[in-house]
C-alpha cells in the first residue's frame, strides 16, 4: 500500500537517530506497515541501515552471569532465520522452519518481515512470538535514556496487539539460550483452513534435566507457558490447562473451540516427548 501522507524518510546509522519526531515511525521490514493505512505516520526511520547482524554470539561485555545465547537481530528477516545453518540453530532448526511456515505467507513477505517486527506487533498468531517464547528467549530493549533492559518474550507480549514497549523504546535483539537450541522439541498447529492463520499453536520443549515446558500461542491473547518437572500425564496436563484464563476469540476460532483443540495438541506433544 502506498503511504501517500508520508513526506519524510531517514536512514538510521546511529542510536541517536532513533529519537523520533512527531509523526515518525520506525521501519523494519514494513510488511505490516505498508499493509494498511497509517494516518498518523508522516515520516519513516529505517532500522535496516543500522547494520545489525542477522545473528551473532553476544559480546563478552554481557558478563559471565548471563548464559551464553544466540543473539537474533531485530531486523533479521524470517527468511534469514529459517535459512540459518544447522551449526547456528542446533536441534531447533526444524522448529524454526515449522514456525516460519506457520506464517503461511509468500516467500516475498518472508524475505522482508522481521523477527523484531513480529514480536512488536504482539499478535496472538505471531509465529516468531511462538518460537521465541517456546525457547525462553529474552528481548533486549534500548531505552530512550541510552540504557537497555531485558525481558522474557513471554511477558514482553502482554495482550493481543500490546507489548511492554514504552514510548521511545526500541527492540534491539532477541537472545535465545544456547542450551535451549539443543533441547528436544515438538510442534503442533491447527487453523480453520489449511492455509489460514493459526488458531492454536503449541510447542513442547524437553530439556536435558527432563523438565518439560509447553508454550501455547495463537489460541491465547498472550503466550502461556506451562512448566512441569517431567512430561505431564493427562490429568496433570488438564489441570494446568484449566488455569489458562486468556483464551482468544476472533474470526479464526471461538475461545471454547481453541481451548479444546489446544488440549488435543498438547496431549499429542506430551505423547511425542514421552516416546
């Protein structure tokens, strides 16, 4: 879509360039920004000219208290992440591809849509939200005072279409613990139509110590994580799912149906992880 009221464009080359003037908006891939009218936007500030690597190991300045992580740049595209070599993604390579395919978008969109943009939109069916929260990733957010803060992706997404980003804050990167890239995972997804938006997406992760984490997205207004000491039995799983209080309803599925299919998908995942 042509944004015919946009009259300004700036290429960001330094952090100071991210201080927005009234009417300016940050531009990453633009797959959402250019998909519908933006009546309040009169200028764009391009993040891609900052030259952030698609992925990297974080600098040592993070300190020994921070577990080693894979850092995914906020401007890394979905296609770039899905094409990352196996030595970068480890055992999670298949999970990354499954989540990328859950977008059900054209290759052209995957080539411009960014990981950071997907998180900031905070849509229930955001597949990069599903991936990052399932791997217990954290966001690195630049604050307007020149500092930074960190937050788990699962809490960064607060509600449908709402994140914890405050005015002036910029999502810089997503940090994924290296250990979780080597965990065993299982993926299930369902939609009302074979090529429709995800109505429920469940990812199970079994870590080296046997602990199991189930992450529910698309069916809920925000990511929901259920943690167990091992693979839960049916009764334990049903009790845990019974505590979920943010089931989502829209044109892609009613809340009660989403709860029912999530239970089925989660049961299948537990059976797979237990096998």
